[in-house]
C-alpha cells in the first residue's frame, strides 16, 4: 500500500474576525510547531487569508494556507468570485471544492464542483473534493449511489497526473456540525468504495496516491478511533478547528499512523 502522509484541515467556515483569526492562527501554529507527521492546513475566510499567511510565516510554521472555495474561471465579470490565481497570489496551497454546505446551502451542482476542482488541480494546487450523503439518502440505502455520482461527476476530465494533489473528503452530511459522527466501520466501508472507484477511473497506481480523509464532528475524543484504520488518511475538521488546543489534539491523533 502506498505510504500516504496524513492530511488534517481546519475549516474555519464563516467564523472568526480579524482579531480572533489572528489569535486562533497563533495558537494553532504554536501548538503544532514541531509536528511533521501530517500535512496540516487551515482554511480561514477569504478576508483573512493574507493575515493568516503572515502569521504562519512569522511563526516559521509549515501549516499550509487553504481556501474554502474558488471560482473556476481565470478572471472576468464574475462579481463576488475569486480565481485560482488570486488565491495563489495570497499564498494559498490547497482549496476545498464542493463542501456540503456549498452543495446544499448555496446550491452547487456536481458540474460546477468539477470545474472548480479542475481549475485548482490544473493551477498546481492541492484540491479537496468533498463527497457525502444526506441523512435521508443514507436511510434509503443510497449512500453508495450518491458518493459514486459525486465522485464520477466531480472527477470528470481530471488528468491522472494531477492525482497526487487530490484529496477526497468523505463527509456524511448528517455528521457535519451535528455532534453525530459515523462509526469507524461506516467510514472504512465508504473509503474502501471510494478507493475502488478511484482505481477503476485512474488505475491502481494513480489511485493509491490519493488521500481519502473523513469529516463530520471529529473531536479530540473520537479522532483516535476514526483515524486509526489504514483506509483513513486524516480529516477535515470544522467546529473543533476553532479551538487551537482541540485542533492540535485532532492532528496529533494521526501521528500513531506513522
Ligand atoms: P464539523 O465540520 O467538524 O463541524 O462537523 C466538518 C466539515 O464541515 O468539514
């Protein structure tokens, strides 16, 4: 099996302000200064990207700067949108595409998610493709169909050469921000299917490079069992990423994988 370094991302969503974003960034950078067993990224709101970048640099932190979203076009009359080049200009290295809140609150469809992911990967950045079923879909036994559709559509026309920079985040919608999380067995089952889909689409060698991470109410007290299986390459963390000590504890839960 390929030796995949764990990845843990802290998605701050639409939280923090200038002052609390600075405090949070300092706290996270200091708490994780000597941790190099995982790739770590924080995803502040757009207005605080440069602020967070400068704090990470000042602290000598290896934490990567991430963006919560992007638009697929390079420039032009797209009011309110932000391009890959703009993000790169601000020091962003990794971008979330198709988070469930963008799909289900903002109405993003698979084809837009695909355009964004293509722009991110073709632009040389790491891209996180988020997939996951809603509660009614899980209860109706449709988890596999939904995840398969989001994967296939999300990865249309992605070149195999870009796969080393692709991360897939399995985030069951019913587990996000709800305090309910999937069991490690649930997660392993879906991750195994995702790995199989990637293998079918891109071949075993390319597929083995992709990190598949879990998101949905990961906290310091459940991160250990969730990250322990070899099928789980880390996590995407919402609520717990807003408390520096909690985020650091979640990141440390991946270290036993090495
Ligand atoms: P949560 O969010 O950890 O607050 O459930 C996860 C996510 O949305 O990525």
